[in-house]
């Protein structure tokens, strides 16, 4: 459940709370340490559970968690510049198989994405691509049934060619938030569409592209099983977390625990402090951020997260979500930077370092 259009805003003057030397040291520890410390930081209330080691595509080796952010290029850049040595590694973006106003076809999407990623120089970013088969907020326009029937094979082919042209690993969340009523997907046609897209990825030998099956917890009921295409077609499970209630919701906990039992890592594909924001500083931290980080630390299957640093209050549809931009409150920024200095997190780095840290072709 994410807004796709980014608007630039004036830069804010921010208090520098971490020295350059500390940031560089934290960065080096985050990339190089194979035995991270169990010290808790920045008010998190639980210690780290040892991460699972599942041997899946793009899974970080050892006891590590990939750090990602989004979801527009201007806001990613703002967040990136704030984070010193702990740069995000995953770059969130979105595309549809069917072009819509404001969202072009896959060939243009990948040309633009290549330009955006190139702006970050020696920091080798991995895109996390939300591939939709509906129109956001218009469930009556879902078309995964047509994808399953082969009517979008040409678009899938263009998508696969674009992934190959990027010449870098990528995560693809096919039909993300598959159970969300705002998408309109139906279980049987969704599964068939998923399998058809995965077959195309495999035909193209895209071994460094990982698929993420992405769930949205809602009322605590386990609504995800009917949509599952099968372990043989999925590389990661994914979950999107927004409200504070999500962190203790029965279906959210069951989801990450079942992924562990099946031998699959979990990506938090989208996350933002919905209804809390950052502007209340320590109060915001305790209400959302501490609970969010506890969720990551507590569940051994969670091996990647993506944070949406966004001022949702600027847009009528999401006005009640609040301002989630990390840099807009110095207390939250300070605590977030200190948390990201924990060596469990894997950050952006040069290409060789990133590739060495990932199981780029790992499969069971």
C-alpha cells in the first residue's frame, strides 16, 4: 500500500549527530563483521535472535539484515544523504505490466531506473521492484487473470530484458500485497500469473533476480495461504508493516514463523510509521520505531527491510498517516542512525563487497 509519485521539497538543515569517523567505522563494521555484537542500541528492547541461514537467492550470508529505503528517487536521495556511512543498499521502485498515466512501459522504466541507480556512484544499489497487475486503489481494474492467460507475455518479455540490461541483482515483489482488497487479486488467477512470470525469469536465466511473495497483515486472520504459488516458485516471503498493531498481529507473527519453518527468508518490503510519524521525537520512537526494530530483531527469518521515509501528510489520500521522514526530527534521526550502526545491518557498498555478501545464485 504505497504512493508512487515523488515530489521534491526544500532541503532541511539537520544537526550532525554522528561524526564522520564514527560513521566510517560503523560502515566498516556493518560490511565486514561476520559475528555481530548482541548489544542493543537506541532504545530497542530486545536482543537479536540469530538469523536463519536458508541459502536462497540474494540472501545475505550469516547473521545479517539488508537495509533498504524508498520510495521515490528524491526521497531516497534525501534519506541516503542523511545516513552517513550507513547508506541503504536496497532501492525501492514500482512498475506495472500495463502502462498507466504517470507510469510508463517497462522499457522506459528500466532506462530511467538505470540512470537513477548510476547517480549513486560507487554505492552499488540493488533495486526492489514492486511489479503490479492492477491499478493502485482501483481493484476493479486488476488484470492478473489476463497475465495468467498469456495476454501480457510480450510485456513480461520486455520486463525480463530490462532486468538483464540492468546488470545487477534485483528483488521483484510480484503482485505485492496480494491479499489487499485495494488490489482485487483472486487467489487462483494470482497464483497462475505468478508462475507464468517466474517461468519467464527462469527462461532468461536471471539467477540474480529474487522473487518476493508479499503479504499485508490486516485483521489478524491468516488470509495468505490461498494465494501461495508454492515453494518451488518463491525465493523470499515478504510482509508490509505500517501500524503499530501490525507488529503483534497474529497473522504477521505466523507469517514470519512459517517462512522460517519452510526455509525462506523474509523481507519487510514496505514500512512506515502510519498514524505515528516522527515529529513527536522520543514519543514517536517508542510508539513505532522501537516496536518495529524489536520485530526485526526478534524474528530470525527477517533478513531485509525497506523503510519509506515520506511525508504522507502532504497527500489527501494518506493525510492521517503523518510525516515519516527520518530527517524531520533530530531525536528520531539520532536514534535511527545509532541503530543502523549495529553491525547486523548490511548497507550500500562497492559492487564487489555487495556481491560477496550475498548468495546471488543460492537455491535449495
